[in-house]
C-alpha cells in the first residue's frame, strides 16, 4: 500500500517548495506594485486606473514594465509614506495627550508674563520646567 508521502520524494518536495516560493514572491510583487500605484502622488486618477488595468489584464508584462518605468522611485515613495504616517501618528499623540510643544508652552508663558499674570519668579520657574 503506497501513500502519498512515500511517492513524494525529497526532490519533489524541494521542487514544490521552490514553486511555492516563486508564487508567494509573485503575489508580494503584485501587492507592492499596486500599493505603489495607489500611493504615488505624481500619477493622476487616470494614470492609476490605466496602470491598474494593465497589470490586471496583462499581469506579467504589466508588472515588469511598471518596474522598469517607475521601479526606481518605489523606495522613495515608501519612505515618504512612512514619514508621513509617523508625522500623523506624532500629531495624533500630541493632540490626544493635550500637550503642547515646548515652544508653544514658552510662547504661552511669555504672553502670561507680558500680560502681568505671572510674576518674574513664577515665569522663571515655569520656564525652567519647560526647558528641562
């Protein structure tokens, strides 16, 4: 009685792993290209639509032509996207925490001191706390 495992030799296992790896890399490449198309600021809506249609209907040719034509800037757009997300996250944290930046705090203290609501000693103490 032969089982599937007995018929499937080690060479076939390695060959299957190789094809699975190629398939996974192809999916990853398509996802990367589509995400780059969508985050690209230099393409208008029609350009994004045409690239997407080209990649959907002629996938191999479309992906390879996209990589040749626009692949050099994919890393730059990914870095810009990451920086924009980081700035948005930091802004969200500042807004949620309700804290102002040190320069905002110093400006507020200076206004309070100029209006006479803080004495010189209070202003110096608060300024020292903000500066650290």
